C-alpha cells in the first residue's frame, strides 16, 4: 500500500512538471499542447484541461464539434467536450507502444469546425516500474578447462527489462565470487555486454562443478530483479581458445533485403589441432527481436538476413557472435550492422476535415479541407511536397508539420463554375520519387447574387383594336443565373396611370410565366399606344429584381363608318343648294365634307354619286367630294334635283355613309320656294310616329276604362249590402243574464253587454249570443232614435260572420 501511494505521488509530480512545460511551450507555439501521463492508468483518468490550455471555452468546443483524430487505429485518449478535458480511453502500455524508445509519446489532433481550427496534442507516457528483469534462460551451462589461466573471459547473456530509465537494469551481481568476477560494458545500441572473468585457477580434482547465481536489478521503486543460475563444469586441459579475426565487424545492408541475403562473415582461429581446433559460431547476448532478424552459420560464421529489415524501426543492429571450441574456450566477435534506408514507403494522404460545399460568397482564405501527409521513410526519402492542381481557385498552405490546409484563393462564382475537382498530390524526394494523390469534389452553393435578366430591356407589341378581354398579347421572359429558389422568377405589373386609368385595368401579367393579357378591349380611337413596366423578381432572400419596359401599340381596325359633316341632314327642314341656270360647265354646286375617326387607309375617303335626278348634269369629286356641273344648265332641266352621294372609306371591309343633297336649279328664291313646298317629308319617319301615338292612346284608354269599371263595381256592392240590413223587420231586443242584480244601484242596465245576432232567411232559426260585459262601451235604451244607428252598425258588423 505504501508503494502504491509513493507511485501515485510520483505520478502527480511528473504530471505537474509536464503541464508547466506545456504551458511554457504554448506561449511560443500556438495551436499545440503537451501533456504527460503515467502508463497503466485506469480508464477515465484525467489527462489535462485542453479547453483551458488552448484558450477554448466549452461553448466553442461544443459548437465546433471538437473531436480527436488519430493516425493509427487505436485511440488512447478521449475528449469530454462538456468539460473541455482529456481523459484516458484505453489502457496505455508504454512497453507495447514504444518499446525501449525514450521519451515515449503519441500525438493526435483536436479539430474544430466553423471555422476549422486544428490543434496538435502530444501525450508523453511516463514509465512505471511494472516489469522485472528477466534472462533468456533460467540456467546457463558452461564447460571450462581446468587449465584456463586467470583472466580468461566468458560472455553471458544479459537480462532484459522492458522498462526504461531508472526502471531499467542498473546493476548485475554474481554470487559467489570465489573464482569469478563480473564485468559489465554498455554498448552503443543501449544494451549491455556481460563477461565473467576467471580470478583464481580451477582445479577439477578439488571441485568438478561450480554453481553461480547472476542477479540483475533495476533502479525503480520498488526494486525488481531477475536471476539466472550458471552451472560450470570443469574440464581437463585445452590450452588454446578461439580468437576472432577482427574484434569488430562492420556491415551495411539495405532495408527490405530478401531473406537469406548475406550480410557479412565472421571468422575465428584456434591454435589447437584436431577436434580442439574446431570452432563453432552462435549469436548470443542480443535482444529477441534481433535474433529473429539475423542468423549465423554454425560452421562458417556467415551471417544472413532471417527477417524483414525496416529502417524506420531500427537503423543499426549489434550482434555478438560467439566463437567456441569443443573444450569450452570462447571469444566474442562484435558485428555492427548499419541499415540503409530505401524509398519503400509511399506518402500517405489522410483527410482530417473536409467541407464538400462552400458558399460562393465566401471570402478568399476560407478553409475547405485539412489534410495530413506522412512518409515513413527518413532523410530525403521522407521529405514530402504537397500540391494541388493549378486550374482551380484554391491554394494549399502548410499549417503544422505534416498538415496542410486548402483555402480559397479568389472569389467564387457558382454561375460560372458550379463545382471543382481538386487533386491533392504528395511526393517524396527519394530516388525514384514516390507519390500518391487523392481527389475531392467541392460544390459551390448558391447565394442570391444574380438578379433576373430580361431577354430585352424594352418590348414592343402591336395589338389589333376590338380585341376580346383576356386576349393573350405576348410573353416577357427573364432568366436568373442562380439556382433553386434563387432562380425562381415571378412577374409583377408596376402600377401607373394611363389617361387617368390604372394600367391594371388595361393589361395583366401572369406571375408564373410572364404572359401579358389584355384585361379589356382596346379602342384605337381612345388610346393609340401605352407604356408600362414589368418587374421580374426572384425568390431569394433578399429578393433581387429587374424591370423591362413594355409598349403596347393599338392597331387600328376599320370599325367606324365615315361621318358626314356637311351638308347637315335634318329630319324636317329642307336645305337646297341653288344653281343658276346660267351656270357653266364645272360650276361648284357644293362640297360634301366627311371624316372617319379611324386612321391610315381606314380613314381614306372616296366620294361617289350613287343616285341623281339627272346623272348627266352633276358629278362628285372622287377625293374631295366637290359636286360640280358637267354640262351647261338649260331651261329644260328640272328645278328640283335630288343627289345621293356615297362616302366610302378604304378599309377592309370598307364602310360607307350616304348623304342626300337637294339642288335647286333656279335664278330666284321665290321660284325655288314654290317648287320645294311639295317636297314629301320622310314617309317612313311619319308612319313610325303615327303608329306609336295610336298604340300609346289605346293603352291609356284601356287602363282608364278598366279602373273605372272596378271602382263602380265596388261602390254598387257596398251600397247593396247596407240596404239589406237597414230594411230588416227583426226586432232588436237585448238579452240580460238571469239573476242579474244591480249592485251599484245607479239605474237600469248600468253594465253593457255585447251580443251577436245570426240571421237566416227563416226567422225561426235565428240565434243570438251574448258576450261578457264590457264597461268601456255604453248603450242607452232611452231615446231609441239616437241609438238606432249604433245598433244597426254593430249588427251590420256581426252579420258578415253569421249570414
């Protein structure tokens, strides 16, 4: 329990130290954080407050959807967005993660969106003393000749401790130490070379075997140790030991060399002869991983590749090749193998964050993607260059080591290019260089930045007059380069007044398709043309619009006949033009003046003489309507001349009007007057007037006679009824109910009773009915004459219901 508390306190000190270091580092490098955590921590253990250390509040972490992105498949740390803290997600084994590499750390990125922000976080895993030193074997057997002189060296396999630093092996102890002492040498690769040195001569006759214990201890707290037993068998004399040709061998080998490739050959010489001079080779005193990569020929000393070499895992290996003879004499040949890097790893591209849609109004510098590129090779083979295709308005920038951001370089226009295909290419500087690429598609989202555009800024259309209401005139059309709702165009009529009337009372426009309809029939004589504006508005937010001017030209139709202005036609009076008998040929009698309210050829008038008393005397000018004589007037020509002139327009079909011109051929007015008094009036007009007058008189007379008959009938009926009642001989005797007593004592019949008398032609069947007394009506029996009329009146009223 005390050991656990000590370890916990030690962890806390380490964590506090590294947090301080991280804060100092963050003051100079923005966007990075570093933490430390002991290995083997339980899930959910606190790592650090990432929000506080990076200056990010919890709201930003939540709104930005902060998340952790790792390169590998395992994620040791998780992000608690609600608290802004990092916690342990999975148990961390430093030895599994890093082996003997120090310091041991792993990195990941914290990415936020809207806007995209990237932070690199490094977590250093602190070693705890959770592994004990261990030897490859539990026992070691050695055969040593008794003739071996003091100072002879015997190599031993070192122990292995996965821990590092103070928790690694710190010392070796050999017990007992009567004949041997222990020497430990540190090697360049971090390993140790252990030799057992003979101090006192061995005597097989005194002691044939020796048992020693080799103890390996680490420096951790609490201390851990491992042991191996050494059994030594003392042999008879063999006075020469093998000697390596070179104390140290050096060799270079390319990574990814095929299994069986020869690395180098070691050799050792033994001065003995025969069996005692035969030397065998073996690899000892190296890590298990190294033994799996190399093998040595027992007899020849040839070292070959036995596994897959990877420069990225280890750059150098040191082998201890032991040369032994049959008598137990040994020598160790050290072999340093340098691994040569080859460009065998293709650069990788990992899309860390990507937005496949970007608004076209995004300013230059807007981030659309964050990518991570990596090459496991080293030196020039691992140096990468990242680029994108040049035909897009984007550029790539380096943000952190191995991280690139793709940002907009210029303003975007969806109407020109709606989407882009971006090819990300990464290549290294190896020979030959290796490269890889990744394609991403970015769509440009629309904003309402393009107003509708009419095909024409001004439209003109001719419409025949007298069109039917609802007539489709034509359609205006506008297009919008935007997309979706932003491109849906509606059409509206701008209100204005034309000749005092609203334009909407003349035309309308369909909001969906822009078709313009005539609301009412047009009359060229009232309005010849008019202008109005049509607005095309899209459905964006805010909406954009444009205006086009439309001119409607009303085309004249021949819908009006000519109108004669002179001579004036009257219903009752006669107007005659006088022509003296002395008039010569071409004498201007009069001129017919007419107009046509139509226009153009529809208003071109021509004049023709339709009827005449004497066609050989007069003619009419075709264009000007002048009536002239075409011969000399003679005494034989009649005084009264009647001319009918036809006025006709040039429309299709043509319309016409006629005018009657009365001409008097005379030298004096009295002569004209006497001749024109018997001119018949318009017979048709007089006949119509007479008909209507007679009809009106008949209707009025009928109504009068009908009313008179009805009135006389009603009077006679009433008079007859009143006379029948007045001459009746039936006596009128009031009836009083029995046991009547006058309680008031004011005279006879102080109370008044109403009664009804029902009479028939047979008086025996007559009946009388009395009603309840009514004090409001008083009947006096005194003075029969004054009351007779009242009684008769009441009887007359009731008889109508009983007869």
